[in-house]
């Protein structure tokens, strides 16, 4: 059994991006739970459900709907997050998965297999919410792959003017550079549809409430207007358009430690996540996420997801995230 476990761990010992999935990499049909539990751990479903119980609740709700109505979610991102949630339910439970739970898990894996066979892991459908979610995940995973080679965590960073070793690396010199790197990867998934510093104001939204919201800008937005027709109703249609995705971005630079800038940005994260939750609630975007570059693992040590708003993704870029994506055999 130990040898079999080692073999399974070697296959699924890390987060596996959607775009790396192949039919051969998926578990066989009707695989036993002892094998499925490893496959479940090859995806970080906590990205879309960051709270401590998020993926467990997601799995339980989806299992109930499946048993009652045969419902399965769409898209690899949610499908794999639900499989992970079933694993976490098993971990925190006192018994192995029930026959009903296992039937649900097998159905999820088969739908994942169908998506991979259809090529949806490489070219998700941007006209559906599930496809948009999968495209965002693909962009984020490529961003992390790049960060592993050029991320600020690899360099000395900035400490003080007296430090002659100050150097933040070749890529990230400001928070806007973080926006830019993510925008490059999003642009591969959504050609011509990525925008930066998008104003939320009377000029951009009919539902804008100045008294409640103040003036806001979305750091990175995804919205394809390639087929938008200019006419007498352009302004109204633009201001009611549901965008594909909104992202806020924060950067914790190497060498900052617990300085004033780090504390300020840490305090801003719950403010920004509440703004993103409000955008979702009002139907301004289909996907919303908080992207954090954490070169010194400051957020990893100080941050909390206890009050993280439902629906807002937690896109974490830092040394621990890089390590999670490296195979143990490397």
C-alpha cells in the first residue's frame, strides 16, 4: 500500500493547472477513494472559496443537488473545487465517504474527463461564466509559473537607503507592475479585452451611488467590446454592461517587513474585497478576485480569510504558492 501511495503522490503531488490535464493524468473510471483523494488535492479550490469551511460547504451543497436533481456544476474550476471539498469533508469526518458521496465524486470526475476530452481545459468558452472562470484560472496559473522565475521573493528587496544591496528584481518595481504582469496573462485568454484603472463612476455605471461608494477604480478589468455597436444607445448600454471580471491588486515587497506600507495595504484588503463583492452583487462583473503579490510572505503570516466575502476569489502570489506548484520530484 505504501508503494501505491507513493506512486499516486508522485502523479498528483502538487497543484496541477487545468491546461496540464490530460486523459492519462485523470483517475480511471470508478476509481477507489484511496486514489481519488490524491487527485482531489491536485487543485487549490480554496482560491475560489477562501474561507476555512468554503470548499466543504461548496461540496456538500453540490452533493445535495446532485442527489436530488442530478445537477453537476459547469467548468473545470468549480468541478475540481467540489472534488477538493469532498476530500476535505472526508478529512474532517469520522467515516470514509458514503456511497452517495462516492457516487457524486465519480460523476464529477467523469464530467472533468469530458471537459478535458473536448479541449475545454485549453480553450474554455468565454461566452459562459464557467468558461470565464477557467480562463482566469489558466491566466493565474501561468502568472505563478512566471513568478517562480522572476518574482521579487528571489531578490534582496528594499530595506533602507543605507542598504547597498537594495534590489527588487527585474520585473516588479511598483504595484502597477503587478497589474501589468497579470494583464499580460489575461490578454492571452481574452485578446483585446483587458483594461486597467477602470473608473466606477456616473460615467461608467447607471447603478453608481456616489454617496455610498465614493470614486473608485478597478485595477484590472476584463470586458470584450469587440462586437459592441456604437449607436444612439451606446452610453446607456455601456453603463449597464456586465463585465467578465474585475480584479483588485496589492503588492507586499520583499524587505518591507512589518513597515507602514505593509500595514496599510493589509488594512486595505478587506476594503477592496467588500468593493468587489458589491460589484458582484450589482451584476457589474461575472468573476471578481483579490490578487496579492506577497514577496516576503507577509500576508501568508498576517492575513486572514475569516470574513472573506463569498464569491470573491483569493489569488495569492508568493513563495508558498510557488512551492505548492512544484513537484516533489523536482
